[in-house]
C-alpha cells in the first residue's frame, strides 16, 4: 500500500527543513511529531478532528478488553468499600467549550 498526502497549499511543504512527516519504523507507516488538525488550524491535542470521522476498522483504547489479559473477577465488597472513599463530583461544561464541541446539554 502507498499513502499519499496533498496539501491544500503545496508551498507550505516546500522547505525541507520544515518537513515533519517521516516514514515510520514499522513498514507502511508514516509519522508526524506534533499536533494534527483536520478542519482546524489550531489543534490543541495530538489529533483534533472537527467534523465526523468514519472508521472502517476497529478503534482500540487502553481500556478496551482486546488490549488486556488476565481479566478476573474481584471481591465486590472490597471494591464497594474503595468506592466510598472516592471523591464524586457533578459539573457543567464551560459554555465556550460546549459550543465548540457541539454539546447542547451542558
């Protein structure tokens, strides 16, 4: 497989000293060390997608059971005791965050 990228403004990638995209260490991968924004020019995380994202495969998260092993039941009474020691809170999203993220019920 080959991966192709085309910039909407090709001039922004002409200076070789500014090139941050690199071939990955694993075959058929590409790496970028910095933040990537899709439909935004101000990403504040490693990847920010402003709009819908379509995934034609799996999305794995560190809490996904497919990434774990040795999963076993625990003592329910002990876990309930630990929960009573937790700090539980309620909150409202800040209006400026809610409007950017499309959250209607803050």
